[in-house]
C-alpha cells in the first residue's frame, strides 16, 4: 500500500512540476517580449531621428 501511495504522490508531483514549468515559461516569454518591445521601440525611434537629421543635413 505504501508503495502505491508513493507512486501516486510521485506522479502528481511530476504533473505539478510540469505545469509550473509551463507557467514559468509563459511568464518568462511575456517578460522578454515586454523588454524586447521597449528596446526595439527605443531603437526604432532613435533610428528614425538619425535618418531625419541626415535628411536635414542633405537639404542644407
């Protein structure tokens, strides 16, 4: 009986660990996407300003 109970607890623990890992992966992906968006947005804006300043110099 103890062996069966141990196996059941082991299976439940493995299931919980897998579910927690999936949740953790989702959270990490969300955080990376958020920071990637911030960095990408800042880079795009600075690139646009650089191109504008180049165009201004070419007009002068």
